[in-house]
C-alpha cells in the first residue's frame, strides 16, 4: 500500500476516491543530510510527514545557543507549527540529520481536506491529540526531572534515536550539558 | 446565548438541533475554592470547560515537590489529558483556586460528538491546534529562557492570572524559586 495511505488509514479508512483527493495535496521530496527544510525567518508554507531519515526541529537564542524542540523519524509530522498554523515567519530551523524522504503539504491542504472529508478532520484531530499528550509529558520532564531521569525516559521512548543521533544533539534536546550526558551514557 | 454554545460557535456554528445534542453530553458543576476536581490515582473520567473561576493542574514528585502544568480560567479546557485520553489513572491534581463553575463531559462525549457531527470534530481539532501551539511555546520557554524572560512572557500573556493567583503558585508554574520571583515582581 502507498505509505501515505497506510499512515492515514491506521487512523481513518479512506475510499480510493478519497485517497486520490488526499494524495493530490501531498508532494514527495528527497532530503540530503544537513539539508534545511525550514530556516529561521522563512515563511512556513509546509508541514512535513517523514517517510524515512531523521530530522531535528530547533531554534537558536540571541547568544547563538541551540535548543532542540523535537526530533522526527518515519511516521512523524514536523514543522515550525506555531508559524505554520499562523502562516507567519519561522522562529525555528528544520535540519536533516540522516538522509531520507518526506511528504509535504500546505495549511490549505490540511484545512481543505478537513472540511471536505470528515475522515481527514478525524485523522488530524487524533494526530494532534497524540502530539498534545507527548508535549505534556515533555513539559513534565523539563519541569521536574533530573538529567538522569530525562535521559532514561528518552532512551526508553526512542532507543533508535539514541543510536542514530549525535550525542551533542541529544544533550541539547534533553537540556543537559554534554559532559553530563557522557556520564549518563557511561553509567 | 448559552455560554457553552457561544464557546463552541466561536469556532463551529451549530444548528439548534445539533446544539441540543451537544448539550446533552455536558453537565454544569459549581466548584468551591480549594475543591479538587481530580486527584492523583483517580480514574480520569472527565474533561472540564471552565465557565468561571481559576484552577491549577499540577503534579507532585517523589520528594513531595509540586509542579504546575497549567492554570485554567474562563473558556479554557482542562484535565489530566494523558490519563483522560488513555482512560488511565491520574498522575496529576486539579484544584480550584478561585471559586466558579465548570462544564464537564466524558471521553465518550468527545468521541461520539466528533463522529456524529463533523462540526464538533472541527471544533475539537481547532482547540487542540491552539493547545499544541501553546505547549510548544511553553517548551521553548522552559528550555531556553531566564527566569526574567519567563516571568515577562507570563505577565504579557496572562495579566489577569498574575493578579489573581498566589505568587507561590506562579513561581511553581514558571519553574523559578519564590525568592527569584519576588525580585522580578519588584523589578
């Protein structure tokens, strides 16, 4: 089955005609390692569904320090969502860490498909529900936990990312120093 | 207009018959100051739409330290959403800080209304989109900003909460010490 169709139908079954309609809004793109899909200051026209590869969504503060908001791997959606939903300029970057392929689509696609196909509105609602819960867990981790607890939670949830993402970037994501992270890896 | 209807119709217009159907799933409840709507360990059967009053959603770590995940005021939704969506046990508490009224409804209500009324699925998707963006902003604040930046962002977004919520609880929400917060208020 088409990977886009399979991804959607895990949540919302579609007829062939409906899927044709959905598919017409999505474009496939190959992405090279270190290629940027979004740059700070860009108009954020697209959201991305990852087919393969690994990506990071991050921002840079006034002092030039980087902070990773999320990683993304196969089956995950990513964008600078604040800018995407408000059709504003990016405050973040999206960089490809491991080469792969993504589908991309516009906000109009999301809104129009949601309006025309109740099933697609359902699909996007369920994905947002999952994303909302994941973010709430992240907020709890950032508020309360020690570096070790954060590291352990990350290693439990994403053993594959732990293998494939440079340690420097995992430290950024967890909000711990690289030295602390090295101690945790060793421990 | 009925406040529930007004709240929903800001996003999704409903016919009278549709609103009757929606309304049948919601129950109004008066809440006293310091009353708990959710306790850690409870089954989380309901989500709450705040009509009036102020509430806090918080959890307590193994050492007994409290962390506030969100405040809620008129027009906001609240629950222990991880537990609510998974129909699991609460890891958090919801306490009323300023007396008021809430509507409450079950997960079945959300799912059934979304299935039967495309407009309601749209309503919940839009609310989740807004919640998702708000959480992403919170994650960025927690990752990168100084206590002063957090305080200023909070004061800008929620001047009413700044007036009505005890300083101790605002410090908890921002993840700063009470001493630091007092310095910021004075500054």
